[in-house]
């Protein structure tokens, strides 16, 4: 067979008990589809054909991201078919067979998607009744689950057409579904509702988490007894590190009585999302803005930066003052040294006629002194302000112009030297005295570039240190806040659930500290409240039955009452 109606059949991709699944092509919209064809041996049976097509009536009304979409249903050349969305994925049973059990976070993620799909279907009045790994496709790099095959689904009567209700109804007491994943009520042939799907989901989750089937019976009768009466081996025996909350959730889903399971699939989806968030560390992170999340680290970092900045500024200013004092002392010492060495030469030449004066030794001394790289300029003038020695020979014989330049800043005198700040240097003017008598002056300009560079480097190092310390403290504080705020948010959420009356959860954790003890205490409190709630509900039910019996048979109440005076 190469064509069914307008669909071109390409290849066989799957097979079920009643049908083959082919990858096909829809030329009208030019896209691949999956088409399910009823097997030839069942086509003559009108009841099987009706039941086969009822899948489309159940699933065709559903549109959900985690449910395979039904495009078309019909019959062509005597072949009933259902055309549906083609998913390039792997059935869950094949994935488990190939990879073994899943991690807790992945099982919770996929389980939440399946539960969400069931919640949507149940809200539309559709009960699947055949939840099993082979009916779950995993796609999207293993991060997305798609539920398919509503072949034995039941519509709960919300549709207005009696013909549709009749087509979707199955005979009471008939055992439908895959035996290993049936609910106790299915195994016993009792009427089922949406909570039957929750039991089957629990069986699937058990297998996803442990890699083992929940019920190991080989025959239908053995399986029915196990499902109806026996509990599967505890998950902790298979996976000791499985989160407590996930274990509790699966155990609750596997309760034998429907009223002991979750109230609906929406609660299951929320609980599984909680487990996924707890396993991946994303609890309530999505609801917080970054300012709220990092408010405390930012405040602490700003406080530390302000304190460090103030302290570093004080240290830098003190360092600058100390270094400047050292430079002043050094420059003044050099000016005094030059003045003392020049004093004798200047005094000797001052008493001689101009033709007999010899300034060559003084110039040689000035050139030798100017070889110091820290000395930018050296001028020695006589008492008539004539330059007699200089680091720049072109100044010899010219008139020395006393007084600082306009842009120079005067500083306090140091050791008899008049000091000013020049552009990139420090000027020291020292009088030349011999025997207490002034004979001229020495003008020395010291280089201060190295001093400025040292100050800049020190300031940059201090600033870098402040930023580094601030970042370290901020990051450590952010990590501490994250470590402590996450469990507190989980505890807050648990307390909100308890306040809302939701006792169908346990906090999953592996902590061994005080927070872990707090979580365990919370779990014990919730379990105790759940037990008391169940006890009260049972007591109320017994009282209601007693009142009903009293109304039906008043004598029973009289007989049951103790006689007057009886011990």
C-alpha cells in the first residue's frame, strides 16, 4: 500500500496491538505526518473499527503542547486511518531500555509535562486509560514529552451528542489498558475516572526513576493481584539518593484507593515542577528581579567600597605628603650641597678684577652635579646676578632673572631654600654664603616626574585593591545569600502550601545541616497533619453512616445505646 486517501505512505515506524503506524506525506500542505492504519485482520469488526476511530474523537478535541495533535480521521478504501502530527522522537520505553533510569530532575521535568497534558485532557472530559512508556514520545533533545494514543480513551459525557457518547462508551467491567500499567480499579474491572490515569503515571514515573518496572508479575492474573493488593519495592531500595519529595509523590500516585491519590493531574504537575526546581536549584528564582536577588550583596559591597575608598584616600593623601616632604628634603640638601661647594669659588672671584676671575672650576663642578638624572637645571649666579656656572653652557655670562615664574606655586621654605612647584619639577633657590656673607645664589630645578609616577601607581594599586576586595566580599555575600535564601524560599513555599490546605508534598533535600533538620521537621509536621486530616475525615464518615443508619432503623440506635444503670 503506497497511498491511503490523499496521503502517501513512506515507511513503517511503529506497530501496536491493533494498528500500524507509518510515516507519510500530506501533499496538500507538503508536510510529513504520522498515519495510523487499523490492521487488516480487525477491519471487518465494526466494534473494533468504532473503538479505533474513537481515539480521534477523544484526542481530536485536544490541543496541548505535550499531546500529539490529530489532523484528520477517516476511512479510505475500507482502511480506517488517523492522521496525526509526526514527531521525530524516541518512545520512552525504548529510551529506558537503552539508557536505563533517568536522573531525578529529568524524570520530574518530563513527568510534569505528562501530568500537564493529562490535566488538560481531564479538564476536557477525556480520560486516557492507557498511560504507558510506549505511548510517550521523548523529543527536543530529551527535554520534551508528547502523549499519544488515546485509542481506549473515554469521554465522560460532557459532549451533547448521544451518538458520540455511545461511540466512546465501553462496557462496564471490561479490562482495558496495558496490564502492567493499569490502575487497581482497571485491573478489577471497576469503573474508572481521571485518577486511574494518575496511578498509571505513578507506575511510569517509578520506572523512569528506578529503571525497574513497578509490578513484576508475568501473567495477567498475577499482575492484577500485585496491582490491586501489593506495593512495589521501595524506590530507596533501587535508588538510595532519590529525593524524598519525589519518592513521596510517586508513592502517593500508587495508592490503591483513588481518593488517596492526588486530587487531580494539575496538582501532580505542580508537585513535579517543584521537584524539578529543587533538583536544579531554580526554586522561585524566576519570580525575583536581579535587584531584589542581589540587594544585600550590593548594599554590602557599596558599604565596603565606601569604607575602603575613604581609608585609601586618607592613606594616599598622607603618602603624597610624606613623599613630597622627602622630595623637598632631598632637593634642599642638593641645593645646600651645591651652594657650599660653590661658595669658595664665588668668594675668591668676587675679590679679583674681572680680567683675573676664573670660573672654569665652578663650571666643571656644575656640569658634574648636573649629571644626576634627578636634576633638571642648575644655575650659579654671583652677587651681581651674572650666571657664572650652569648645566646649560649657553646661559653663562647672562643675567640671572630672580623670582619664580607666574605659574609656579610657592611652598614653605626648607633649610633656607625658597621652594616653588614648576611644571614637572621643584625649584630650589639657595643663597651662596661664605663666612656669613652672601656672594650669590644657586637655582636648582629637581625632576618630580618619578614622584608623580610613584603616586599614580600607588593610587592605582590602592584602587585595584579596593575593587578586588569589594568584588570578593560582594561575591561571597551573594553566594551566602543564595545558599541561605534558596532553602528559606522552599520552606516559605511549603508553609504557604500547608496554609492553603495542600498536604500532598514532601520537601526533597540531601542536606545534613540545620536547614536539613528544619526540612525534616516540616515533613514530619505535614505528615502528622495529613494523618490527622485523614483520621478526622474517617471519623466524620463513620458518624455520617451512623446517622444514616439511625434514620433508616431507629431501633438500631436504641439497641446500641447502653441500658440505664449498666456497668
